[in-house]
């Protein structure tokens, strides 16, 4: 790429490679400065051909006359000329590059020597190179800006997707809690109906007994499910509600009642919707000391020992390093 740029500026491929090698391949601009400073240096091929010519001249017989030598040097081709545009070239490489770039095909040898670049031409060539460097730098900056913009768009999209996924999880958790509460209400209503039927049956039995009716027809009542009681111990009714005192990180205490069969996730949802909206947190108890895990959030409050009442500590999650 750097060699092609120097060749495009009018230098031969050999001189361009030599300039880049001398400047330790630091770029087009240092190589261009060296080429402009050594524009009058002969080409390596030309130098070798001139040395061979000098050797042939030394070995030539002394009888050759000086005017003949001058005529021969004048007739020798010193450059290659494009007949289509009139430009002169020092080497075949420059001719091939010009032909590929312009499409010209008519070239011939010329005794006219290609003049070295003047100071103005050197400055003009250097200005062209600087302009190309600026253009390439600008294109690179535009490309980097476009890539950065695409990365920012992807980051925003991934953030939105994460927020949507989190919202879906919250909605699913809310629906699960609502469904659990609905089932609990249905079960409570069924239990109340069974108790009411049992009371009505007992009243009917006592009324018939007071009227002297013997062996009344038994009233069919659905049996009431009762928890198994251990032997030699009184039956202890299971709590139906859990009154929790939630101690927040800022020192405040919030008291809220929940159903004893509600899952611990209901407490987490209550805090997220009312007190800890944008802040991750954990739930724990001090007596006994216990930090609730993800599995505990699927368990009822009475199973976790939080019914009929308990104190729950709400602590902030420590940021991960």
C-alpha cells in the first residue's frame, strides 16, 4: 500500500522500496521526505549501466574520437515517453503503473532526460501526500465512529431486552401469587362451608333429640380434614396468617400481614413494589440467623417458621467485584 502510494506520486518502485527501507518503514511521509531530499540521486539500475558503460569505454581502443563518444551518448535513450500524454518515465515499472492507471498503450524510448523535481514540485507532491493522509485518517475516524455507534445501539438493545425479561419474570411471579391466593380463598371457603354444614347437622340432631325422636336419620356431612396430632399432646391449630415486621436498610420498620400459606416470594414482591423498587436485596432472620435462598422463596411462610409473626431483616445486596 505505501509502495503503491509512492509510485503513484511518480517515483519508481525500486526507489520507493529503498526509501521505506531506509526510513525503517515508518510510513509514506518520512519516505516521501527522503525521496524529495534525494531526488537527484541516480537510479540503481542506471548507475550499474553507467558503470558498465564506463568499463566498456576504458576497454575501448584509444583510437575512438571524442566527438563520436558524445554523439553516441546523445543518441542513447534516457527515458521512456508516453506518446498519448507526453509524460516521461525513468523505469519500466513506472510505465506499467501509468499504463494500468490511465489506459495508455503507446510508449517509446526517448533521449530526453526526465528532469528532477523542483522545490515547488516537491512541495506540491508533499501536499498531495499530506492531503491523502488526512483523507485516510478522516475515513478511519468515520469508520470508528460508525462502529462505536453500532456498539452503543447493541448495548441499548440488550439493556432493553434485559429489562423486558425482568418485567416478564415479575409479571409471571405476580400471576403465580394471585393464583395461589385464589386457590387459598377457595380452600378457605370450602372449609367454612364444611364447618357450617357440621353446625347445622349438630343443631338438627339436638332438635330431634329434644322432641324425643329416637334413632334419627344421620345427616350426611362432608368430613373436615384435620391435621394429625401427635399422641399425648393437645391439638395445636395451625396459623392462618403471618404478621411480619420488615426492617428496612434505612432503619424504618414496616408491618404487613400475609397468609400463612403464601410463599416467601409474596413478601419479596411486596417490598419490590412498595419499598425497594430499584434496589436488589436479601431477606434474613436473626433468631435463628438465616439468609433465605432462591429455593426458600417458593416455600410457604408457615413452613419457614414465619407464622403467626416474625421479624424479617431486609438487607442490600453487596455489589460483585
